[in-house]
C-alpha cells in the first residue's frame, strides 16, 4: 500500500501539464490585453482621421 502511495506522489510531482496550461493561459491573457489596448489607441486615431476628413468636406 505504501509503495502505491509513494508511486502516486512521484507521478503527481512529475506531471507538469497543469503548469503548462496555466502558462499558456497567462500568455493568452497578456496578448489579449495588448490587443485591446492597441484597439483603443488605433481606434481613436482612426476616429480623429475621419473627423478631420469630414470637417474638410
């Protein structure tokens, strides 16, 4: 019985799939935040451009 418990503990220690999934989730969230902030920056520039074009007509 103790050998099975020890084997299970060793197997849990060597399992890194959850850590990898968390790392991928963090990377995806950082990319999403960067894209959202970029959208606001570019969106404001595009609105200003078309406003100037509209005022020029």
